[in-house]
């Protein structure tokens, strides 16, 4: 098959490399930065640049640019895409993308499926991309119809052929709700954590817990602010939730209330055990 | 030398095993649970049980029980300890312990130094203890006088002989201030994180960020509530600090204020980069 990959950053670059390493498919790629296109051609991660004149040869198109750019790109190119082709995006939010693109795809006779690869690094850009980024990772898919079993099986097979170990199918609504908790909140909390004045002076004092809590504090503010605002309702719910929880510990501390503090800690500890076991 | 280890949990058990593996010292050990004493004798982690009649043979005594129990133990046994002996505790807070014990030590002619090994697991108890727990870790020491260079050099040499890679000397006040940020806050935030209703339903949706943020959510509520309350002022400062930071992101989200959100995220990201580089 011919696979188009639009956007050759960490995610798209790694998709190209994974396809080349794990399959015999041909890869057409494109990045807005011409140097990246040349580089990807040179190192063999793509076979050809995608253009308006060859995009209709693609059986699959994987889009890995920011959410708003994804919508803009596909609306602009929809008339060029082959009927029956499968287009999957890789954005970190799914409602705003799918609401815009399910209809566009339907009107032009191709399939659009929301996608979100559960993998990443705290570095971005083609230079960090690698063929095994998705090895053992999960891919979330949010199709328009979850009852088109034939299509979903074919797409799952393709996804797994790239190295993903599992595919989770859900609705855009459910994706955005859960991802606000597992990923977006983690980035907000980690980013907020390092704002203490103590952050600058802790050399020699930091055990693993500090390192874990702040690993994702270093982030791409342009991408994440777009993702956060496109999932505002869910993320606000989660931020409120943790502020409320933290306020409970605070109150127990202020009151020297050992029993309540112990109960709060035990509750969190029990919840974590219940999730992981 | 003869080294006494009081409290054979994860920390104390690992100290015994590290001493036996890395040095020729004799280890006298004691745990309140008699079964643990028998087990540690049997597996060779200790050579003998500490008792009131032999504690005066110890050149070093390492105490690894909860802070209040540390103070009680040493006050009760102070008259039995050899003059010139060095006693180091391993508690996670230092002011309350040192304030109580510096004078006791001085009055009885032995040295008391506050200690805090920067190592641990999210499991506790002798059965998880291991000889290499401290390999490459840092040990914080809070001595009464930081200008007794001879004593500190001797103690540092002993600590490093157990496998620690570095020793950080500071005041109890500074220790408690920084540890509130690097360790205590991490445990509070992680424990609070899992209280979202989404925590139960995220299977297939969790990338590394969720795992990192919640790794230390599972904790011993008895130990941590004691540590938190003994460091109430510093921990309250840190909890307030992160609640205030989180409220800033919340406000920017509520106002759809992309520029402020971006600025907040960039500030956190820049701080993290500045710390780690």
C-alpha cells in the first residue's frame, strides 16, 4: 500500500520510520519545513513527498500536526483524497477534530478515524523520531461508527503492523474525558510543581518522587495550550478535582488533624492499589 | 567496629545488609517484631540482637524507626550509650528529632547526627530490604555543629562505605524546607491525583505521564501522616504554592486566555530546564 504521513515531527517521523522498518508499504511524507522533507527523503524514512497531484494514490493518510491544522489541512485537501481511503489523525484531543471531519470524510467518500497514539517523549521534532517509538504502545481510535467491524479490523491490523501492541476503540467524548485525567492533568500538575521557590535549591535532596512528579514539566507550550483549550470542560473538571483534594489535605494539616490526614492518605493509597491490581 | 541498627524495616534492614555486604563490621540489630529479629539473625543480616546490656558496645547506632519513636528510644536508652559513640537517625524530618536529641546526646557524651537516606521503595518492611538500596544514593546529614570537620569526615567515610555515593550536610531547618518540596509534596500530590472519578476507568488510555504522577500514591499513611504533621509549616507552604499555581492555569482556561496559558506553561517548562541543565 501507499501510506501518506502529513507532519514529520516526533509522531509523524516515527510513524514513517515504523512503517519502513516493519512493513513493505511505500511512504509519501510531507512537512511544512522543507529541510525536514529533504532529510526524511535522504535517510529513507519517506519514499516521496506528498503533493496535491499524488495524494490520491494514498490508501492510508496519517496526519500528525496540531488539531486545528489537522482540520484545516483535511478540509482543504478533501476533494483530492481517494474514495475509500482511510485517514487517521494523531491529535491529543478528539471531539473538536472528529466533529469537524466525520462529515467532510462522508461527503467525499473516504473514512476519517480519530487516532491518538499513547506514546511520546518530552522532546519534539523529527530529530528525536525513531522506528520503535510505538513498540508495545496502545493506539486509541475514535471512529464515526463503532459497528463497522470490517473497517475497524482492517485498520487495527494496519496499526498493529507498525508495532503498536493494542488498539482501544472509544468515542471522541470518552477519549477527551479520560485523556484530560491521564495526560493533560499530568502535564498541568507537573508544570505547576516546579514553580515553588524550593525548586531551584534542591540539589542533593531529590529522591525518585520529585523526578517522577516533574518529568513532564518540560513541554511544548504551543501544542499543549491548544490541546488544553480544545478540551477545556474536561480539563477544568480535573484541575478542580485535584485542587479540591489538595485543599482537604491542607485543612487536615492546618487543624493538626492526624486522623483525617491518615484517612485521606489511606483513601488515595487504596484507590491506587485498586487501579493497579 | 560494632554497628547497632534499631528498626529492621526497609531502611534498617537494608542498612544491615549493606553493612554486611560492603564492610567487615559486626551488626547488632533490633526490631520490635521478634520474628524479624529471628529472620535477620538467620539470614545473616545481623550478628546479634541489641539489648540494654550490649548497646554500649556499639560504635555507631543507626536508628530507622518513625520520628517520635526515635526520640522516645534515644531518650530512654541515652544513659546506656557509650561515650563518643555516633548515633544517626534516618527519619524523613529533622527539626523535631534534632531539637530533642542534640541536647540528650551532649548531656550523655555521645554524638547525635540527623540523617536522611535519599532512597526508598513504595513498599515497606524487612522483606523488601536489600543490600544495594543505597547504591549511588545521597545521604543527608544534619549535625549539631557543621564545623566539627574531623567528626563529619569520619562519619561521611563510614556512610560512603555502605554504598552511598554522596553526603550532603545541611541544617535541620533547611532539610525540612527542601524535603517538603522534593518528597512530601510529591506524595501528597500523587495521592490526591488518583481521587478523580476517571482514575477507575483509564485502562488503555494511560501513557507514561499518568504512571509517573501516581507512582508514589500508594504509601504508608501512618508514617507519612506523622512526617507531614512534624513538618506542617513547610508542607503547608508547598501545598499552598501548588494550589495557587494550579488556580492560575484554571483561570486562564476558564477565560479561554491562550496567551496567559501559554505563558504559564512556558514559565514552568523554562524553570524545569533551568533546574536540570
